[in-house]
C-alpha cells in the first residue's frame, strides 16, 4: 500500500483525530454486535501506547440530519469502549462544538465525538424539493458544499494528525472521511483500513491463481460493474442467489416465479459471451430448491435448471452446491460477496452454508479467502466458520466498489508514502 499508516508518523504528544466505523446495531442502549468496535481497537491502542491522545468520530445509522436524536447517539458506544479499554472515554455531545473538551485533553486521553451525521454537512447531500427551481437547488447545493468545508475544517482543528480507520465508509466523500484531509498536515490509514486495502488490493490486482470469485445476492443490477470488472481478472466466476435466475433466463431457461430482472437480460447474455471469450469458467446453478411461496414453511422441491410455473427458486440445489464446492476447493484466491439463497430460512440455507464450508477449506490449503462484506459476512458468522477465513471485510458498499475497480475517496485522500 502506497499510503501512509500510523506506523509512519511520530505520535508522541500528538492528538490524533480518528475516523472509525462505529455504526453498530444498538437496541434500547445495548450494543448487539461489537465487531466493528473490536476492529478499531488495534489502531486505538497503538496511538495510546505511543504517547498520543485520541479524538474519535463516527456516524451511526441514518438520522434525519436535523440535529440530536437519542436513538442515534454514540454515547452508549463511548461507554462500551471505556469498558473495553479499561479507561475513561470522554464524550462531546456536539461534534462541531467540542473545543472545550479537546482543550482539556492530555496524552493518553480518549474523547468520542457525537454522531457526525447529526449535521447534514457531513454527507453534503441534498434532494431537490418539489416545485424548487433548478437554479435555487443549485444555489442551495453550493451553499451546503461550502458548509461541508467548514465542518471538515472544524473537525480537523481537533488534532495534529488525521487517521482514517473506517473502511466501511471509504467509498463516501464525506466531511469526516475525505474533505477533512485538506485541512490537516498529514492523513494516515489505520490498521483496519490498511488490512482491508492489502487483502482486497492483492486479490484484485495481483491474485495468486486459480482465482475464484463467488457472487450472490438478489439483484444483477447491484453487481453489474463487479461482474464486468471481475471477468477480466478471475479464472472462475460462480453465480448464486436471486441474481442467478436472470442469467438462467438469458440462456433460455424457465425461471417460474423466481426473482428475475427482465431489463438486465441483454446484459446477462453479454456477460456470458464475454466469459466464453475470455476463457473464464462461468458457473450457474444446475439444480435449485424451489418453493411454492416466499415463506419458511413453503412446500419445496428440487428442480433442474428450469423452474416450474408457479414455483420460485430460493436456494441452489445439492448438485450445484457440490459443483461450486469443487470449483472453490482448487482455488488459491477466493473472494465471496453475497449468499447463494435465502439463508435466513433454514429450508433455503444449505447452498450458502455448503459454499461457506468449501471457502473455509481454502485457507487451510494455503490459499486466501476474502469475505467481501454484507450478507455473506452474516452467513459466515452464522456458520461458525469465521475463524477459518483469511479476511472478513468490514465494508459492504466499500468492498463492492473496490471490486468494481473504483477508486475509494477515503483512501485516495490519504497522504502518499
């Protein structure tokens, strides 16, 4: 990675403003999953162990961007982090007015700022109101962008060094993820960010072959650019989940009531032809678990690659699971993004967990397995095989955009080595 990291700067006596991804599920003030908080601990501890102090900032959920909302407060996270670190974590109730709290800090101190998304300037996004003229909308947008610079400048003023350890928001050019870097002397990657870029970067740019990518999830339209980019890089592309039925339909199969995007059929045909042209092994389901309704207690049957009228495929079948597992087992690099079926319902979970078991063997055989965010992470955690994977990405959207070959604003903005 050609970007500076925490190891490249002297932290003694310095205050570090660190963007973390503490967007964790909270119910009635209780944190339900602390994976993301744990993920940031190595960077947090490194700063403190090397004589620095820390101002932490994050977003949480999707507040209305009109100021404080109790349900989206990071206060419970600050309290939780304090227990994890075994030391006090101070809390500033307004991220844009924390001068007093920052001024009181000494080396070794930690301060958590309130949710950055309580300010619409953080995302800098505006929707055109009904009846609003284009001119007026343009002016309002420019005004908001100006205010976004002000917020970024304010956040930058809290420290000497900026560190971004929030890979999950690296694909966003927000005040706290990218704009802030214009107003600090040096911007570095945290260890989580560094690990994400190294794993995803080496997989996409310089994979050890054979390289197998597994794409699942509901829609082809969500993964258009990923399929296109990965076809030029992989040896085998495996397709599962709802998106598979658009490809099967494009090949002339009946898909019954299965999820199918008719407006993507031409694209699907193009991709199948492209795979052939590039010599990529393009795998689609050869059998399926079909249901008579979308419900856990539906009647089910195993069908071939044609789905009967009135039935919908909700998982790949046993032959497909075996076919996919065999393709995965020989791989030296595997990237997996998206489940093979509706794995939340036990009747339609066998395909996803079968693929999961095959991916888990890759690391044991000396290969690299990368789970690229989103529902595949939930599936891996549910399967109990998380520790058998080389890397589980913390960023759903960011991982996808990286796999599409896009530059991530939060990474681009960091200082070069």
